[in-house]
């Protein structure tokens, strides 16, 4: 599937400018917050349940350390609440027809079911070692009967990388010079 230059430039612009802010309604006021700030302020989820958000954070943290604190659940939840043409989620660029909610919610339910069938308990009750083992299993792409496990792994890892490393601080943390085409007007993570 060919990605149009308009779609790919939108994603590139996001990664270059790293000024992703979420418009959040908090206490009757609309605030522009980074995903990390939305997490710190405990902005309520619009699409994902608290259980789904918890599973998402746990899985993403195994893929990209720092994803939980960077606000991966808040980022994905907000993007799922937007019209598909405004979404910054990786899945948008992979030829998957919107809406994307079903893909994320079904995948999170599949993770919880995987935990129950493998360890006899829900994902949230797993020890870190068990979570890591299941993440490795999903990474292999061979999870019966979940045919999309490998695709889920790729999509979520990409989203987590965007949230953790798609900022000036993220670039600095891996020792890569931040060379945006258009510099952000302010440091939204401060």
C-alpha cells in the first residue's frame, strides 16, 4: 500500500515539530496538555476504559521504557477520539480502514485473554516477569488464535516510540541531535 505524500508529511511534521498537545477538558476548562501532563493530571479517558489503559501502559512500557510516564494511554485515547483524518496513530498510515478504536480495544482484550489462558489471571495481576514473557510471545507474532498479534506489536511500538522519542528530550536521551525543520515555539514537556 502506497502512503500518500500528504499522509506521510503529516506524520513527519509531527515527529519534527514535537509539539503534540492534547486538548483536554479539565474542570470545565479546555487545556492544552502534553500526553505526560494529561497523565499527571489524571485526565479521564474518553475511549479506553481504565482497565484497557492499564493494560496498554503495561504492554507499551515493556516495548519502550518511559512510555507509561510519557502518557502513551492518554495519547492513544485522545487520538482514538479524533476524526480518523486528524489522528496521528501509526495505524492510520498502514492502510487500515477507520475507525481504529476496534483494533486497539480488541487487541487489549486479546492481551488480557492471553494472560488468563497462560497464567490463569488477568493482565493487571501479572508479575513483571510474566508480562515480559507475554510481550515476547506477542513479538513473535505467533499467538493462537490472535492472528494480528505481530501487527499489534508493530503498531503499538511505533506509537510508543513517537510519544517517548518524538520530542527534543527524547532525541537528547538517545544522543541524537534534534534537527527539526521547524523548531517548536516552546518546550511542551517542561
